[in-house]
């Protein structure tokens, strides 16, 4: 740019950026609409596949969390039992 060009003001630049974003979103929406209306069964299968994957992931995560809590509880119970045995052994010695 030479010294005579003033370019865009900040406000004009922001407005231009927002207009470009609107155009991008509109074009994406149109492309999705064409895809869904053109191949509805393919889109339906994709949605079902994503749903099944998401559900399976959530279920596996919940099971892993449950198993870790069960392991911690089992270890705590084992420690309590060993302490009871030690306490019972000390109380009979007196």
C-alpha cells in the first residue's frame, strides 16, 4: 500500500469479517440441505452410527468408573479385615 491508501477502518473490517462469516455459514447450510435432501438414508445412517458410537463410549466410561470404585472398595474392605484380625489377635493376648 502506498501512502495515499487509507484502507479499511476497524469498524469496516469487522463488518466485512461478519459478512464473510454469514456467507460461509449460509453456504454450509445449503450444502447440508442438499446432502440431506439428496441422500436422506445416508444421512440417517450416519446419525445412527454417531449415536451408537457416542452411547457405547459413555457406557464403557461408566463401567470403567464403576469398576475402579469397586476395586477401591474391595481393597479398603481387605485392609479393614486385616486390621480386624490384627486387633482381635492383640485383644486375645491381654
